[in-house]
C-alpha cells in the first residue's frame, strides 16, 4: 500500500512522507486516496512497565494466544513499544516468537522476575538464593529479551518494607545483566532502595516513590529511566486503605513523585509511562494524563509517553527515510491537551493502516 502522510510533529517540524515496502520514503508517485493528510503524529506510544501475560492481577501462568490478542489491541490503540517487566513464566517471550512483528508493537521483555524468599508475591518470581546473583541474572538475561527485573524491596507482615538485595548485589546484577546484553530494572516502593539502585547503575527504576533530588541527578547523568506507574500506586493505596501503614507510606511517596517530576525531566531522566497491572497496555494514555494532572507539563507528558521511551531504548529517530513506517496519528495536538493521546485517529505499522 502506498500512503502519503503529512506529519505534524508536536513542538517540531512538519514532514511529508510516503510509505514504500513498509518504510518511510520521500514523496513519490500518486498517493492512496485514503491517505490521512496534515495530521499530528508521534512514532508510537510506550508502555514501559507492562505485564502482558495476564489480563488481571490474578497471578498464574500466562496464555500465549491471549497475550498476543492484548499486544494487537495495544497496537490498535497506538502503542508502538512495550517494555514487559517480567512474569512467573516466559509467556511474553513465546508470544514474541509467534506473533509477527508487523502485527504487534515492538516488545522488549524480562523473563521470570527475580526476588528472594518471602520477598515478593508467592510463586510470582524466582527466589535468588545467597551467592546466586550471577547465575540467576545470567539465566534471566538469556531467557528474556533485553531486560532483567529484580524486586528491590517488599513488605513483610508486621515488619513493613524490607530490602531484598544489598547495594553490592545490585551492582553485581547490573554488571551481569549488561554482560549478557540486557538492561536491569529494579522495583522499589520504599525508602532505602532507590538510592542503592541508582548508585548500583540500574537502567530503570520501577515506581521509585522515594527517589531523591540527588538520585535523579545521578540517574539523569547516565540517561537512566524512571517509570512512576502512578495509577498502579493509587490502586494499591485504595486496596491497603489510606490510613494503613502501607497506605500512608505510598501516599507520602506519591507526594514525592509529584514534587520531583519536573526536576527529573530537567535532569535528563527518561520519565516514562507504565501501566503495571492497574490498567491494560492499550490504556497507557490514561497514565500519561495522570502525570499531567500531577503537574507534569503537557510537552513533557507527550515525551514521557512516546519520544523519551524511543530514545531510552536506543531506537532510531522517528520518521527518517528508510526506517520502518510506524506512527500514531491524532486530529489535535496532544502537547496542548494530553487527553488527546487516548483518541488516536489512525495507526500505521510498517506502512500498513491497522486502525
């Protein structure tokens, strides 16, 4: 299919591109009559903290077919990149092998989540025994597709949040993951681990409610990522109760998140949108809107749900001639009103209109 698209980039240039064999090309020939013209465009949305293997929080083995359906639905909603942060099995990796790349978003995936005994939901992760960091991280990197996920802290009944790994172990995990061609993501909702994970060199901080100014500057200097997952944290607070000890801790953490969003962007941190299990990947625009409601500038919100994720994962500049013809199109400028992100007009995947 030969498409001609006039791409208006929020806060940027206007480009005219044709599609040729699934890639962007300079304009040529006679365009398809159904071609969308003069439309606002992003390369795609990003869900940087997904768990595609299950549709709900019911913890159990994933289903490859259903996972593929969820991935395709995400593509139809304009999602171009999914960073799946692991599960109890390799369902997402198997889905990537079975669903053609032009029928789903780009996917990078952690394998089985790594934790310690009593340090995560029972049965959801693999326990890392004493002295087994190198072995288990190596295995997780080989099984996954680009990521390893560690649970940095977890609450114990009657005790509260407990640190699962020492800073030395986190540093070792980062080194082993990179030696095996993977990035390391660290889950943390409590106070101590964010600074430890940043100091250890973690590539992405998941939730990171208690990241400090110093942490964010250090994370930004090396181009690291932070995925706050605000809607997920709010859901957990609701489940725990606002007046519970856990609810009070997470509420304090969200206040810290709101206070630090602007600083994080200025420091060069890739602040990214992530759904976790609170909403589905095809609804990731709702997380972008929530960041806006917490005080993030509209232009920064658009960056968080799109461009920043592409830069963080080393993807080529969007819309360049010769690159895959991928885009999510909007009738209005989402950098003026981020709510527009939830209502794409068209989606193009490898030169094909999919929605």
